[in-house]
């Protein structure tokens, strides 16, 4: 199968590395062969298996074919069926745009012996995350059951949309994973209800509960499953692995419940609080990075139709690829797009009507300001 799943979220501390390590161990127990690629300079995924950031024996290897470099530096971990490509301080896959294709080619060359390749991503606005998403088949998004974890989620989802439209049309959302859940806390339950009400079937049924064994295991260089297979944390990740395996029996993407970013900025009828000055600085750099990638990956294939009759009988995913995100009601059977945006005094809207996820007809309406 060789499915590449990046575990990514713009916010730090939501359980990306913890999920990468323990999900891979759970896959291994379920007799799936897994490769972890650690792209974080903190090398926490490597440390969790008893290794640290490494250095290449010969730095000149970074100028060779990356698939050979990866193959020759993969480590067999103590966890059954789990292999690790640790973070290398002197090996930069993402130094310049031309390296992106090398990274993609390398992973596609080496992925076939593995059932899953999990990529542990860095948080915040790093450009390498865009390149990793461009290489991945799917992205798994951990969401901590906490108020602050919801902040910035809409911005990351916009990034996913951008990658899907400009860099990797086949990128899917593997699912939203709710982490650090504490059933004793009323607010944790509200976060679960909020995420599930808005993202529906894209949210995993499995909840990763708070468990001291999960936080203790990395200090022993083990996953929580190796550390204590009977604890609640281990059982949660085994259940998650089983859910993903069951889901991947049918790889058809659920278009009906795709992202609806218009409702992501409120929770409990309150606006999200302002981010810190440090995070604002990061957002400025993050936006500059996105602007740079827009220039590199701009495609003419997503321009509007000259004749909207061509939309008839197209599926929702195809319409989204061509028209972009709609203005209103993305999850329903009528999508609304603003057209002739350059005229501020006369607004024109295109209503695209669906039945059974296919376009049946469209209507155009004019409104004068």
C-alpha cells in the first residue's frame, strides 16, 4: 500500500509526535510495516524510540540520490515492524525548491515495502510543512481538547486547501484526532462536540485520553504500547490504528462533509482571543511563505469556466478543484460563488445545485449595492 500520512498541525503541543510514535507502534502490533520520518530538529520522534538527532557519516551523501540516503540510514526500532529515519542535522531535504521533487521521488521509490509512512512535522509556519503535504497522500490533524488548540485551526485548514488546489490535488484528510481528552472536564466534552458537529465524519471516533503512561514512555525510549500495553493510552492508539485500517478499506473521499471554514472562528458564541505578538510575527512570515509558493505552483487549470454549462454532471470535488472554495454553504447541495468581484456596485452570484453529489443545474443572480 505504501500510504504516506503526514501528522501535522500549525499549533505546537497538540500531540503530533506522540501520535506519530504511538500510532506507528500500534500499526506494528497489528502486523503492518511502518516507516517514521522525523523532520523536526528537536528529534522527539527519534528520541521516543531511544535514538537522537544523527549526523551522516559522509556529509557529501546529501548531494546524492535521496532514496539511497534514506535506505542506507533507516533504523530498525525495538517496536515490532517499525522503522525510523531519524532527523539528520546535516541533511536538509528542504533547502531550496528544487529539492522538493527529490524528496517526493525518494519517498515514492522507497514506500512500496511499507504499509504506511508516517511523517512527523514541525509546528508553526515552517515552509517544509507545505512541501511535506505536497508529498503526502493524506494528513492526520491532531486537535488537543483545549480552547487554545482550536485557535489557528482555520488557518491550517486554509493551508490544506491551498496545497490541495495548487500543489497536491490528491491530498486527503485522514481525519481530525482529538487528543488529551479528559472526560471529567466539561470543557473537554464541549470541544469534542464542537469539532464533531462541524467536521462530522472527518473526525475519528477514537479519543486519545490523558494518561500518565503516554508521557512517561518516551523517557524510556519506548512507545506507550511497549511501555504498558494494558494502560488506557495504549488501548486508545490501538483503537485508532484499527479505525484507520478499517477506513482505508474504502479509500473514497467523503466529499459531502469536506471542510467548512466559515464556522471555524467561533466557539461557545465567543470570538477566538488574539494571538501573542510572537505568534503574530510567525503569521507574517507564514503568509510570506505562502505567497512564495503561490508563485511557484500557480496553475491555470483552476480558472473559472467561460461557459458554466460545462459544470453539469461534474462531481463536487471536481467543481471545487476548478472553481475553488465556495462563498457559502460548502457542505450543502447548493454552492454559492461570487463572480464579477471587480464591480463593487453590482454583485453577481452563481448558485450551483447538486443532487447525489453531481451538478444538476445552476442559476445566476444579480444584486445592486
